[in-house]
C-alpha cells in the first residue's frame, strides 16, 4: 500500500506504508516521510537498521493507541524499565542489559529527531530521558586463545572444497582480526597482489575500508581454497567465499557465504573440535588482540589493525586483566584446600 504525502507544501512521490506501524500511518504524511527518511535514507548498516527498527516498533507497540504527538517522556522511561528479553523461551524473561536499553533509547531518540525535523511532532519525548550509566572495562566476548585456534585448525581434515573454505575463513578471521561482516562481503577482486605483497580489501562498518596485508600462510590457505573450489581470479566481482548447497554437500555454489552462514559454520567446527560453542566469529578479534598485546605490540598498532577510532574501544578487547585477577584470587587462603584439582 502506498500513499501520496505532502511535506512543507511540497508534493512528494508515494511512500510504502505497509511496513509502518499504524500510529505512524495515522500521524499523517510528514510522519510517514520521516519514517522512510530515517530507516531507508540515513542508516546504511543493515545490522544497525534491523536493531533500530526492532526497538522503535517495540516502543510504539508498547504505547498502544497513544497518538504519536501525545507520546511523552514518561512513556519512554516506563518502556525502558519494562524491557525484557523477548527471546527467552521456556523460562522466566529477564530484564535486558544496560547496553540494550541504551541501544533502544538511542533508536527512539533518533527516530523522533526526524519526526521533529519534519514537523510531525513538536518535541522529542526521548531527549530528556536519561539512560542507565554504562561503563565497560572488558568486553563480554569470550576470546579464542591461540591454543583454541590451533585446535580448531587441527580438527579440520581438508578433503573437500568446503573443508578448504572453512579453513581459509578461520585463517582470515585469525590473521586479519576483521569483523565477520567484512569477511562475508569479500569479493575475488578484494584478494589482490599489491606489487610488494598480497592484500585483502576489507569493507568495514560505517563505510570504512582498509587494506590488510596477507601473511604468507594465509595467502597459501586462500589460494589452496580457490584451487579446490575452482574459483578463478578472473571473476573479479564474484564472492570470494562461496556457500555450499543445502544439506551436507561437499561442493560449492556461486552464492556468497553470509554472516549467518559463517556463524553456523564456526559453531559446527567448534563442536567438532570439542571447543565451547559460545564462542563466535568476534572471539577471534578479542583473542588475537589480547595475544598481540601480550607480546608487547603497542595498543595504537592493535587499534589500527582492529579498525577502532577510539583506543578505549580497543582496551575492551584486552583480556589480560582476567589472568591477573585469577592469580590474585587464587592466593586467598581460606576455606577447604584441594589439591590436584583438574581445571
């Protein structure tokens, strides 16, 4: 369903209102235009768009039949206090984390910013709402240690093109510390000879792009995978890492490995290697960043490799503090003492 809208006396092309909440549709053309402008024109990252869309729709559903212009700061505050984990199945729903609340508040604020800008509402009801204080000193991502990665490599018998592909993807995550989304988007042309050495061109989030040098063993793993998968360097715009057909097929298709495909592949490989399946592709970034810092690599160099704009973000990936904390607590000599306890 589409509708013609007029914003500031200017007639615009019809917008699709079928995916808009009813409260936005009922608020009129300006509100509809602001919705489309925000979600389709301003947010480039698909993950961010999905998260913001979910947050705004949940909030507007929480407000039920309250017109858009009558939503007040109290409604925003009460909504944040009511947030629970909607994915909790078979157990009591728990309150969400402070970081999730901050994400929802940010989404609501930005959404109403555009509503105000297009004169659909007078004021932004989320502006005066204070979010919970959140101080992160160490990331929640479980890091993959070098022993974990070596065990993961050793568990893969490279017999099929799929095996070679999985090995090459794991090596790319390990040796470039790239985000899984950037690895999934790699094209054949992004693996190239720069004259002095080979590089991987990574398109990161936020529109950033980086050229990461390819070490000799990673070059060999990717090259062997391309040979086994019959992937030619001539198909420059074709995906580098190809998906396999449904089922347990050992061949490859022309379709790219998506972020979700890589997640499931890693879970399957972790399980086969006897490693914790709670680890994710992001665990390579956390684990290898810690590994580099342990070797005395300056924080600034690790920050550049990770593609962080702020060194404080890089410090969150530093899990060396966990080792220090463990050493300290083990020295507290109270309670029953056990010896020869397996860890």
